[in-house]
């Protein structure tokens, strides 16, 4: 992989992580107003987003 390809890959990862971070923060804001059942569901969604972020870092 050339240096340019590595830079482009790093940029793609950074953009993906920024989007996932925003989604996580939006979900946390929403979760503050949820009842207990909704909270469990939203925590599961948050876990999935964080797993995607972790996988993206492995990229």
C-alpha cells in the first residue's frame, strides 16, 4: 500500500469514526429521556455502534 493510499484510508477511518461518534452522542442525548425498556434497547444500539468503531480502527 502506497503512502497516499494509507493517508486516504486514515482519512476514511477518521470520517467514519466522526460519524459514529456523532451517532453515539445523539443516542445518549435521546436515552436521557427514555423509560427502562427503551433504555435497554438503546444501550444495545450504542454497543453496536461502538463495536463498529472498534472494527473500523482495526481496518
